[in-house]
């Protein structure tokens, strides 16, 4: 998986969790080449966009990677 820096401070990244599953989020790159955060839950993988350095952790904004 390609990864791209989301621009988030490490301490912020360490506490962020998927709002749907509670799983850890990891840095990734979406199909459009933009940074995103992906849930590590194997049963319900979700990807959340990062817009202007701000993670959009809304279920309505999530997509399946």
C-alpha cells in the first residue's frame, strides 16, 4: 500500500480511531492521490479523506478502500 504523509502530528495520529469500528487508523493514499486515513479493521475496512490537513472522520464521508 502506498502511503502519504497526512501532515498530522504524531501524537494526534496515535489517538485517532475509526469512529465506526474503533480500529486504529493508518496513513494511506486514496485513488485520487490525496491522503487519507484507513481503518485497520479487517471486517469493515473504511477510508476517510484528509482535506487541507484535517481528517474528515464522518461515516458519510468514508469509502471502502
